[in-house]
């Protein structure tokens, strides 16, 4: 048998440096969240998530939109998890963010995660586990206990 007649397997085209891969959140968000106000809020929360968990500098205005048009996929793959979302929501709660803000912050990260999975950049289990992250519980208005009472 002559091997010259066998098909040659095609090698996938190189993607370049994986660190250069980006996700255009601004382009795909309109199908998920309706108003421009919601888009702006989601951009703000995603930016804050990246600031808090990766140490990048915060952005505003055109710089934030530019960031949302080119979110670094390797960074997102490393920082999007249920554990990190839970910790981040706890941080926001400890900073005094209210229930509505926490709900919007959570929704923005869950939307981003879902869109990344839909595009094939995250495994489907990632958004599934992240949706199970509950909101931090309120303190219930109880006054903090003093250690001096135990005397």
C-alpha cells in the first residue's frame, strides 16, 4: 500500500500568542442586557472585578469601553470561578454595597461568564457553578457583640 494516497491531517492554524486573545464583551452584551444604562453598569462591575481580582488599574469612559472591547481571555479564564465570585461579592458587601448593587454586580459577572462559555472560551460547568453563588447575607441589623460583656 502506498502512503502517498492517504490524506494528510491538517494542522490547526496557529492562534498566535494565547496572551493576545481577547473577548469583545461590548459587542455581545446587547443580546443579553437591554438598555445602555445596564451595559454601562455591567462594564463598571466587570472593570471593578478585574481591578479587585487581578490588580489592573480602574478605567472610566472611553478607556473602560476599550477594555470591554478587548477583555484578555487568559486572565478571564484564571479569575472566573465560583470561589472568586463569592469572595468578591463578600468584599463588595464589606465595603458597604447594598443588595441592589450586589445583585447587579453578580449578574454582570454571570452574564460575562455565560457569554464566554457560549463562545467556547470556558467550560459549561464554570457558569453553572457560578450561578449557585448566593448573595452575602446581611448582618440582620444586630449590634456587634462586645467582648467586655463576658465578665
